[in-house]
C-alpha cells in the first residue's frame, strides 16, 4: 500500500511538472531562435480579426491571436503583460460557401504565423516578433528594422506595444484588475 501511494505521488508530481514545463515561458535554441511552443491551439484566444491588412500583402485574411495560458492568467489578475508573455498570431485566408453553409466565410489555409514575445531582448519592456512556418519547430527573430516594430510602437506604445483595440476581453480584464488593486 505504501509503495502504491509513493508511485501515485511520484506520478502526480511528474504530471504537474510536465504541465508547468509546457507553459514555462519562451525557450530559445543556441542560435537565438525561439522554440515554437506545442499546443498553441489550446491557448486562450484573445482576439480575432477579419480583413485587416496590416500583414503587408493587402489581402483579406482571418487572424486569430492566442496568449500563453500562464501569462494570460497573470494578465487577468494584474492587467499587465509579464516578461515572458507570448501572443501567437495565426493568419488564414478565408474560404466561402463551405457546405452546408449557404454564405459567409470561414478559415482556410494558414498563410502566416508569428509570435510576439515580451522577452526584453531590445531593452526593458520590449517585445520581439518571431516568424515561423506551419511545420517549423523554431522561429526566427524578425529584425528590429522591420516596420512591425515602429508600427506597434507608434500605434500601441501606451499599451505595452500590444494593439489592445483588437482584444476587448483583455481590455475588460485590465479594467477589472485596476478596480481590484487598492
């Protein structure tokens, strides 16, 4: 009986450690590439947009943004993005008239993916963009000379360079956290 309890306790500890490791923040390989976290499709969705053209190609897309669970929970409590926060952007082409629908659009093939990570590699409070492909295990940092950085700084500099206008649930969480803080 005692041996069985020890095995059960060890198993629970191992499962708990694996769960914690799954969302322990960003990890990087020796070349500075981000290791693309597994299970991003299970992260909380914080926003979805249709027909935004800030991706640069001007085409119509459906965009889904998810946030890593650990930092989502911290954000909901504090209204602030902790260092290590990861926002995952998935860009998909829309498809029309998928049966049995008689109209409207739904998500088609993914055409782009990136992670927006508060890793402070560019100094305190900074975020880095990492691009990656559908089957990629790592993502490359997007050079800071690219327009995404200046655009985010110019249009979202007061909100930690995150386009909060696209994330109403995060705005609501920030407001609730501010009311809860004495």
